[in-house]
C-alpha cells in the first residue's frame, strides 16, 4: 500500500456533514464518481446563504477538490459534470447574497484608462477607510484570553494553511502589469521559494506554539459557516475567470487592511507571554503588507483596469465583498465571546497527533514559551 500523505500538507479527511445537502455530497464523494441526481432533491435557496452551515460546507467540499482534494476521495470527482452542475447551482444564491452585502460601490469615472485606474485605486482606499466593522484585532491585542486567541487561530487556519493559493488562480488569467504585480505579491507569500519562510509554514508554527493541531484542514469541523464563507468567497472568485477582477479587488482589500491588525495580533500574543516563533507569522505581515498595500491598489488593480477598463466595477465589488464578509466574521467572534460562549461549533478541535518537527522549528508547548501553564482545550 502507498504511504499516507503528510497530514501537514493534506489532503484532509472529509468533514462531518451539516445538513441534507452536504450529507448527500459527502456520501457521494466516498464512492467512485457517478452521475448525481439533479440537486439531490434538496432546497438550495436558504434564507441566508452566507451563514447557512449546509450550503457553505457543500461549497467547501466542492472547492477543496480543486486544492488538495479529500483523503480517500477519487480524484475523478474534481471534474465530474453533475457535481460541477450542483456546485454552480449552489453558487448562485451565495454570489447573489454577496452582491447584496457588498452593495453597489460608487463607480469612478475616467476619461481614459489611466485616469480610471487611478480612481479605482482611490476608490479602494475609500472603501477601506469607510469600513466600520468591529475591531476584532483590537480585542485580541488588549483583552482576549488564551482560549479566545486559540479559537481565532483555529478559525484562521482554514485559510492560512493554504495562504495565497486562492489568489494564485488569477495568474494564468492575467497579462501585463497586473500579472507582474500579482507575482511580486505572491512571491513574498510563498517565502521567495524557501519552505521555512512560506507564510503557511510560519502560521503552522503559531498553531504549534498554541498547542493546536498543525494538520491541513484539522479544524474544519469546528469552524462555523461564516468562517467557511470567508474562504469560499475567495474560491468563488478564483475559480471563475469572469470574476478575476473581483479576485484582485479582494486581494487588494486583504492587503490594505492587514498591516495594523497583524501588528495587534502579534502584540496580543506577546501580552499572553508567547515568543517570537509564535508571533513571527503576524510580525512578518506588518512590514510585508505595508508594501503590498501600494502594489495591490496601484499596480495590481490599477494595472488590470488600465488594460481591461470594463473590470473596474468588479474590482470594487470584490473589495467590498471581502470587507463585508470579514465584518460578519468579526461580529460572530466578538458577539460569541461577549455572551460567554465559544465562537466555534463544538468545544474543542480534534486531538492533535504526535507533533511533527517543522523546518527550522523545535516543538515547544505554550508553557515553554511562557504563554500558558498547560495546553488547554479551546473552550
């Protein structure tokens, strides 16, 4: 028998279903590819697609087939036509909900492409400045306890363990200045080709320092729909060429709102007594994203609009959608903590396997780093 895949890098085991649709898809994925019945006889139009557990997990199940795949799942499912048709049907209410959430950003006018590009960059800055979402970063810096910080890290692990991958879908869909700018940003995200400097690897060290499972997809079962939605949003934009402008706008919003929050996250961990290995992921983003902010707004999104002016509205939509969903995510965590309950769906993540030494890292428990006197469950 072949050796099992390294759990740090995937594929992850299939998560537990959260409703009839995700149950039907999960059951199908355990078999050899076959034609699914139309829509599996399930309601595909929930009242709130962004926070619907069944819909968001179904999308995540489908999208992950284009990333690392699922443990034990036949790779032929990636392009199985009836599953793709189901995914497209589920995407429609999700995209419609995103457009309602994002609203209609003011469309800048320009007499020529270069002027329009400058106004799109200014429009991105205005969207970011006008964002009035709750400050999750400030709460984590100033008052979150270790249990809450560990919850936050578990939520973010769904993205950060594959950091940069969703935005890389844009690379073959771009040319010219936008492509060059995206390569510059992604090169940093992937550690300039050094494994120990890849942002996903730095985050894995943070997970390890906090006593959390470092495996790819380890925390899927405990994160709620809104966390999955922050990830599905990127996959939706990345896997559809027609939404390439929205994908770049999303990345720009990411980069333009990253530097100060990451400084706060790092300071929050230092307040809790953790060392530079635990904080390096966040510290790395403080400087890098301050540079990326300008590249993303002017060279990436501006470069795209200079060559494809018709995509300007999509760029602003993608940024507005990113900010809107992140507001929902932050509100969920802060409201849960204010009410004295966990922001996760169940009391604790899966039990970590024996620690696998990381490149350039010596495994250390939170107690050894001064952050906690014992490894604790998330709640």
